[in-house]
C-alpha cells in the first residue's frame, strides 16, 4: 500500500468517526483531497485508492494538473482558491466545482466562459470580517447570492469558509465559525457547506460540513 493510500484510509476513518459522533451518515460528507504543490504521482496514488474529488488553489495549476491526469476517468477537479478574472477560463474548462465565489465579477465571467453542464459553486464567506481575508462579508451575502443565482451557467450549491487560525490555534476555535456558516446556510436555503481542513475537519463535520477540504493529512507536508 502506498503512503498516500494508508493516510487516506486513516482520514476516512476519522471522517467516519466524526459522522458517527454527530449522528450523521458517513455518505453525508464528501472528502476533497487538496493536492496543491504535491507531485502528480501522489495524486495518482490517491486515485488508485479510490479518491475521486481533488482540489487545487491556483487556476493554472489546476489546468496543468487536469491535463497531466486526463487519463484518469471520473476524476473531479474542484477549484478552491480566489480567482482573478483573467484566470477564470481555466476553471471554466477544467473544474466541476468552484468553492470561492466572493464577488459578482468573477461569477459572471465564469458563467460567460462555461460551456456544457453548469458549474457548481459555493459562495465563500468572510465570517470573522477579517480585513486580510477573501470572502464576501456576511452583510453582503444575500445580495451576492441573488445576483449569482441569476447567472445561467452556475448552480449555487452552498457556502464555504476558512475560519481564522490565530497563534495558539486549536480546532475547537473553529466551532463557532462553522456553526455560524451552517446557520447562515439554513437561512439562505443552501444545503451544502464546504468547511474544515487538516486542522479542524472533524469539528467541521460535527457542525454540519458536507465537504471537507483536506490536504496535508492525506499527502503529507507540502514541498
Ligand atoms: C490548502 C487549502 C486546504 C487544505 O489545507 P490542509 O491544511 O493541507 O488540509 C483547504 N482549503 C483551502 C482553501 C486551502 O487553500
């Protein structure tokens, strides 16, 4: 068994245990393997171990990776990082899901560039109103959602967030943020929640995550 297959099995066990604690069925949570900065071989190892959903942050890296691994059937690419308008075309072509809609301009360009099936998107929310952070402010989510819903080639499925990780961070510190995202999703009638990374995915599952984005626990430290 490859190292990646062994780590993936451990992460799947932790996902299942968190689901059991929360009284949720294990298939309520999709594990997204974040492969940014990892070599193609490790992505192939994860694929061989049954993983199908992979996330990349940077649009060009996603394009290159999708090309390099085009021989793998049913692989699904998720773009999880902020996008500049001029890079949207790569995501429109290669991704099944985009997790980081935070302004209308990018969403509109994505809709314009998308051909074939609509792309599933999450609105990224800046829960703690951090100046340094991407994501739409909570006060502006309703307006952004209404505008994005009017675009023809996008399908809004849920909300995404990256809670702050201050010095001395422990996973429990993410819980109130994850809970706030769930309540916001409920208010907006959005059922999917993309939240939780290596640092805090179990807490995220306990608070209702439907997608967890896990990199280092699966692939090891990034080079
Ligand atoms: C890198 C990244 C992840 C995964 O982080 P790990 O700590 O490697 O699990 C998840 N989400 C986003 C948006 C990221 O940039």
